[in-house]
């Protein structure tokens, strides 16, 4: 019964081939120049927005290992703030390094922890000029507090800059 249905209702003809189905522009099939093939004059003169809005930190400026965090907690100095708790420890290197934590106990849901960490990383990134003025380079571990979720970037940034100024006076 099924074979009768297929013979009656399904076509066995193949559609016509479409070799030149693509429409050509003025330049035919010329390949568009890649980024490296264009000269600087051909590129847009507008500022690169991605450089202005970089929310990441270079790998060498991040604390990544648990042992690094624990060393800063155990040997470092603690500074309390309204939106964050900061632990600092001189690292003897050439760069200020950052580690950010937002615990489930303090913050709660994953999306809230992610937002808190983004705010703290951005505060550190925007404080780069103030951090560079400090002669001693530190490992910074910044712990988020629940009150951070109720504010926008300006308040934690102001608090972080005040903490950086205090550290600069040490």
C-alpha cells in the first residue's frame, strides 16, 4: 500500500542543475580583500570600539591557581569595604595581578555571582592608571559582597579607587 502512494504522489524527476545560481556583482567572482590585504588608508579611521570596551584582563595579570589565592589570604593584608573585601600581598613582579571571588554563600545565584565578578574586574581595569602609580606591585584578591548587586559600576569603582589610594600610601 505504501509503494502505491509513493508512485502516485512523489515525483522521480530531478530538479534542473543550478551551476550559476549565484548572482555576480560588478567585479564578478573577485575575492574580497582580507584584513591584511587592505592598506591602512583603506581601513576605517574610526576608533576601534573593541579596544575601548575590553572587559577582560590579560592572562599575565590574573591569579588563576588556588594556591595563589590561599597565599594572598594567609600572608596578605585585609581591607574591608562596603561592596568588597580586598586582600593584598606584594608579589615582587612587574605587574599588579587580580583574583576575584564571589561565593555562593555571599552572593547566591550564578548569574548574580557572574555580574559581581564582572563589576569587580571592570573596577580593577578602569583603575589601571592609579594602580600603575603604586611603586610596589601586589597580588589583589577581591571578594564580592552582597551589597554589590544593588549598585551600578560607579560606586564599586569609587570604592576600589579609594582602596588603591590607601594602598599607595603604605
